[in-house]
C-alpha cells in the first residue's frame, strides 16, 4: 500500500513539474515573444486588424501625399505608392504576402491608428472597433530633391543620401536599382532573381570600401591626436614602403614631393595619409572611427542603419594599417555613415541623430507628435571642425573635387576612388565617391554619393553632387 501511495505521489510530482513548465513557457512567450509573433507577416488575424482601418497617409516634408489607401472590400484595402520606384526604399511597402518594409514597418502601429500595442490588440478578442482612418506620417523628405537624385542615378547602381546637417533631417535617400512597390505581386520573382539586388536599400545597408573619402576621418584623427600636424612637411616620393617587397603608392605613381598637411589632403596623397595612419596606429584611428559610430549601432529615427566597419590590426601589420587610413583594407561604410561624417564637419563637430519622420498626424491632419532634432554628441572639437571645413573647401576650389563646384555657391567636399574585388572573373572599375556640404558659410545640405564602378577620381559622384546642390540651393 505504501508503495502505491509513493508511486502516485511521484506521478503527481511529474505532472506538476510538466504543468509548471508549460505555464512558464506560455508566460515567457506572452511576455517576451508575443510582439514578434503577433507582428509576423504570416499572422492573418493582424492583417484582418489592419484592414479594419484605412491605412494612414505618408507625406513628404511639404505635406505632399506619397501614399494613398483605398478600400477594395469590407475586409481588404490597397495601398498605392504615388511616386513608385522613386521613394521605394525610403517608404518601403505593405503587402499581405511579402510583408512590411521601410516606414511601413517602422510605423505600422501608427499607420493603423492603433492606440494599443499589437499584443493588446491581438489578444483583446471581444473589443469592437469602428472602422476608422489611421494616423499619418510627415517625413523629412524633399520630393524635388528625391526625384532629382533618382534621375541623377539613371542607368547607374549606387546611392545618394542628403541631409540637413543642423537637424539630422534626411532630405533625400535614393538607392538604385529600385523597384515599384505597386507591382510586388507581378514583379517579385524578377526582383529577387535580379543579381543587382534591388530590394536592398544601398543608402543604409550597402557596405562599401570608402577609398579616399575616409581620409576625412584620418585627417580628423591626426588633427586631434598629432601635435602640430598642420605645420609638418611630408616627403611624398610616390611610394610608402613597408618592407622590401610591399608598398603603398599614389594614384598613377604621382610624386608630390615635399608637401604640407593641407596639400596632402587637397590632392589626396596616399603616401602621406598612409604614413599618418601608421603614426596614429590602429587603436588611434579606430578610436576616432568609433566616435562616428563605426562598429556599433547608429541611433536613428525611422530607419535602421547597417554598422560601418573599421578593422583591428596588430601593430606589426603596417601595410593594413596604412591601407585602412586611406579607406581600403577592411574598412567598409554605408553612404548614410559618410553623410553623417560630412554633416558633423559642417555642423561644427556636432553629430545629429538622423531622422526620416518629422511628425505624426491624426487622420484629420492634427499634429499628434513632433519629432525633435537630437544631438548625438560632440564628435570633434569646434577648432578641428573649422580646419576640416577649410580643407574640404580647398578640395573643391583647388584640389581633386573641382567637378563639384557650383557657380555662386561655395561647396566643400572630398572625392574618393574605392578599389573593390567585384566579379573575380573580370576586371572591374573602382567605385566613385563624393561627400560634401554647402554653402560653406552656412551649411544647409550635406551629401554622400556613391556610384558603383563609376571609375577613378570620384568625378562621376562629384558631378551628381554638383547637380543636386545646385538644384536644392538655387
């Protein structure tokens, strides 16, 4: 009899443990993973909730509608993207089959007009909600500049990011090739099969070697860490030797002779900036890069930015350290990262949090929330920023960036040529880069342009920059 009682107790204990485990697991799922599960593209109940509400409108900064929602039945609606491919990567898409992307994903709850979290909305089965219109979003985007940037990249692969350096507001964000979010169903197979990957937003997710535009960061690091660097004279004999068999040379083997820091920046001396990288050491240059949010998440409103990468090298890896100082070796950046770098210089050393949304509006256009500019910190001293502004002005006036000059407007910038591996089966052209801001006296726009395989010298990217700055400021 005692054995039976003991066995019953053991069985009951096992069932009790299993019951507690089950309850604990369900509690964990509800508390920590329910948002993710509820928000899943495959959650048909949430799509039904979305379709109860006519989705809110997304506008540009001047309240020009970029989207329009239309009920197709009591249980479904169609989102129309009024500018098609031009705004595709900034706005994203909403599709019951392919899910959500861009602002449509980031601000899904607001566009649904939801006052509750997705979890509350999902689990509150008995709640009755009258049909209504969701909230709207007023973005920071300038439609004319966005369209001009899209057209400027016609026939090219690459990206353009333009922003207000004083506020962090993104004025234009274009990635090419693009896609038409109005035709996802018909085009999807072709989109995903395209080797040029049109779904990727190159502006924030494309990682590229920066080439000589990275000399901007190396120059900042030298100004802040090497005493009297602006008064030094460098011997540029065309090559920087690391040992008997390896060296770093200037483009086309150019010999610049005895030059100062300013001339080395204006004419983009690989020899001088490679040697500065060695003087700074990997740790010194890496510290400066990480102040600009390399190797870590960049805070942003309305978008997610892929981490730009600055590598770690041993002290004896002189070649890699020198190459990293001119934006090669293992350095990889997004166009957004480099737009933030030039914005920070233009804004006297203060980096602003990049933002894509200015305001959340009620269905009747009333302001519900204004998103204020936020400083991310003083990345460099005001003195260093002032020196860099003058150097970048010199690049366009006297140096490698003359192609970005705009009559009547003082443009500051830096060119870049970035070698990359590309297709191993063929020889590929270098990427063409330009970063810059204008006007010098009172910066209103900061810009980063990359044209994939655009060729040596940054001339193609500089020409696009010239056109966009002229369009925006004139």
